[in-house]
C-alpha cells in the first residue's frame, strides 16, 4: 500500500464485493456468516451504514466523480431503508440501540456528500430520512461514552436541513466529551479507565469531522483550537504505537475493525496538526492498512470477516455481527482528501520505530512504551488500564488488564483467559488452581530516566556513555487482588467478568524497561492463607508450530520471527511453558513462558520478561540485584540492573505509602528447580 491510487483500488474492491449481499432496495447489506448478537435486521443495517461511510469518503475525495455509480446505488438504499413500509426497511432508533450507532454514519455521510446525494433526493425521501433520524432528539439513553457523538452528529445534520434538534442536548454532549479528556490529549471511553483504539477512531475522529458539518459552525468554532491541540498531542503517542510492520497495538475491544486504527492519522492530516507532518501521518495510516492487506485481508471474496487476519470469531464482542468489521471504513478516511491535499503531496517520513529505538510514557492509560528498530516491535507495559475504576473488585479483562500488550502478540482470548490470567500476569493461586485478578489497581509510578529523557515522557535509546546513564522506563502499580466466582451471565462487551470476590492478598508489581526487556519485581503482602503459589507469566506467542524449551532458570517460546522468554533472576521456583490451542487470533497454537513459586515467597521475586526478534533479544540476559535503602531499612528498595551491553542502572522502587510494609528484600538469588508442568 503505497499511493492514493492503491487505496482507491482497495476501497473499490471492498465496495464491489458487498453488493451481491444487498436486499432488493439496497437498504440492507447482510453479509454471510452466523447471525450477529443483535439479529439479522441489525446486521443488514450495519452492512449498509458502514459501507456507506466508505462510499462517502470515496465520493468526497473525487468531488463527486462517480464512475462506479455509488451515489445512485446508495440513494436507492436510503429510500428503501427509511421507508416505514418497506420489507427491508432499517431497524429504527426506537426499536434497537444499535440503530443509534449506524444513524450517525448515515447523517455524517449525508452531510459530507450533500451535493451528490442529499440535494438530489426527492422531497419524499428527504422527509423519510428526517423522520428516521428524529428520535435521537430528546433520547437520554445514549451512554456517556463515544456514543455521545452518535446523538450529536445526528442532531447536527437535522439542524442543517431544517429538522428538529435540541441545542441544550447538543451542548450537553460536548460537555460530556470534555469530561472524558485525560492527560496529553488522551480521551477515556467513559468514566472508567477505558483506553483503547476508540480514543483514536471515535473520540478524536468525530470532533474533526463534526466541526466540518453544515450545522456545527457556531458550536465548533469556539472549541476548534482546543480540540485540534488535543488531537495533535495524542498523535505524538499514537504514531509511536504503530509497529514497524504497520501493525497497530493488539489491545482493547472491537479489534475486528482492524485498520480503523489508521483513522486518527488521517484525521490529523485533515485537521492540519502542527507537530506531526502530513507525510508522517500518511506513512502511519498506509502502513496500518497495508499490514492487513499483506496478511490476506480481505478474504478471497473481497469481504472483511470477524477476525484479525483470518476469520476468528472469538475475537469479536457480543455486539458484533458479520457486517461489523466494516467500521474499518474509518481507516480509509484519507480517500476523502483529494489528490492535491498535503497528505498526498508531502514527502513521506518513516515511522518512529523505523528511525530508532524509543522509550515513552503514556500517562493517561499508565503505559510504558518500548519500541525496537531491529525487529519493529512496539511493547506496552501496563500499569494503569483495566476498563474499570480504581478499587474495583471485578475480574481482569484480557483485552485491557494484562501487564503487557504489543504489536506482535495478542493476549490470550479463549474462555479461560477471562477467568484464569496466564499471559502477562502476576497472580496468586489457591488450592483449586484459581488465579487472582488485579483490576482496580493503583498506579504508583511512571517515568523515563536517562540521558535523553524529556520531561519524563520520551527518550530515544542511545549507546551508553561514561557520563550519562542509559534510558530506562519505570512503572509500578499495586492491587488488592482477588479470586472470583463469576456469575453465569457476562456482558461480553470487553469488560472483566463480575462475580463474588474473595480477597487473595496484595500484589505490587514494578517494571524496569529497556529495549526488548522488562525486569519485573513482584512483591506479595497480606496474602490470604488460601494462597499456595505465585505465578508470573510472560509474553504469549502464537503460530502453527511454536517451539518451547525450559531450563532451570529460563522458559522460552519461539516462532519464526519472535522469541518470548522469562528468566528467574531473584527467587526460587519452577519454569515452564504453557501451551494452549485456539486461544489467539494469531495462530492455532499459543505458548506462554511462566514461572511458579511454591509456597508464596516472603520476599520479592525478580523476573526478566523478554519479547524480541532474533536480533533484539540478547543471548546473555540482563542481571539484576535488589538492595535495601540504608536509611529506610527493608521498607525501601532499589533495583540495580546490568544490561547486556554493560550499561548499569539503579531504580528506586516506589511503594504504596499506605502503611503496608514492603516484604523483606534480603532474598538471595534463587536456585531454581526444573518444572514439571503447570496445568491451566
């Protein structure tokens, strides 16, 4: 994927492929596959509305030039779908909440393509569409999440065509959006710590597109500078989360939308943000789209399926149906910008990870970000995101609460992943084998230190010198963990499971990150008598035939391009590799290196957790030593690390500060035993 012409051809292929699945009036496009969670009528509406987005971008960027007859074809569907008496009419906003989502796409594109579609519709069809959209006015059931934009966009369009609207409701929606603002331009998808791709493909997408709608000028004008500034700052982090192969971060819900993750980069170009060049934004957007094309997306029929590369329905949420993946249309927004727009004429620039290794703190979600140029992998170590509130007593969502996410690995997502965290985890086990959950954790520290650290946010890795310490990122979090007896009914929308919690103890996790390595310190305090073991899990890798190996101190899992490894540096335990089938969208077999310590250790445990390609992970791992702070006894510790290149760093470990003493830090380096296997 290199040029606008390539992107046009891709869009045309997607739009042509869905037409055979349209109803007689084109109002519903019901793609093959099992019925979605909301029924066939909703599936058909999604198929129309989400491909209408793409058709709208295509028409807009060509100034209405329409060789494939998109305007007329979709205008026919607008008539049939909005007609109350049509056999294939759309589900109405009062009949199902999902119609409120799709109505926003209809309204957005009707405004965007006004000269070529809306203005050419008959008065009858225009009245039908106003009638269809009007129930959004006065509807107070829209949740305070990215859904606020669905009501606001619809009301803005209605306002522009003489339909009903409520100015107070429109302002209230803008106020709700502002309440979601967090540090450094990030937006949470609701009041919880819900940070994922919705920050870019929804919460930063709609303000820019909405501000250009015909009925938005007086409301958008006073806030435009602020909204663009937030987008500008957000993109500095977002572009650093794109892997060298174009993969977006595999984290959060709705991952079946795939290259919708390119949307914020196109939006940045549309908004003319100052801090990232148009050529750099184009590189990122096309890299994300191209990543999926290079892995066989769409399928041989030209259709987007429920999955990441190949179909894998387990990746979908309960609200997903066969047409849901077409929200990926947002990732083709660049087509709405004509051929002479700067996003297409500017000189291309490489991705940040293609230029150099880098470390970054993303404060709002509580992430340490490490990218390595040699393998192009971006790793996120998570000390703040869980799709919950601090102090919650729910289960861990594998989509949000794991200790790590990357552009090269997927969290395990089979049924057991929701009840029994294994990958990227630190858990207490009870005699029944139940794993504890950490959702509701509290962030203790997030910082980058070293020669090139800038305001604690960003550092670029350099060869260490005698006068400057190498850059490292440090993060820590503490949680009162629990075992969970889950209820039989779960929402399936991405949050952790609910149920009856049983206290398991308090876990503090520290991470010192450099390149492909994380030195992880785990401390256990106040564990319940029922806790029989501590288990620490590393990165999950998946493929057709991944290979596992173990030694007394190391467990390793390998694919053709990746190596995941866990080393026990301080403590005494067993090492193993857990094997799971059909647990990852990236391959039929997943492997996770783990270590287990029985009984629960009284002192801190230090593990080295590594993920890298063949040139990233050193054969000789970093070495670590814990030291008590002399002035504080053993209630305060420092971690000394000697890295494979000989550089040395010292990190003071932050603690709870709530009157809970740190366990003894005098534990000697452990002599490990060979593992006999740890069944899940």
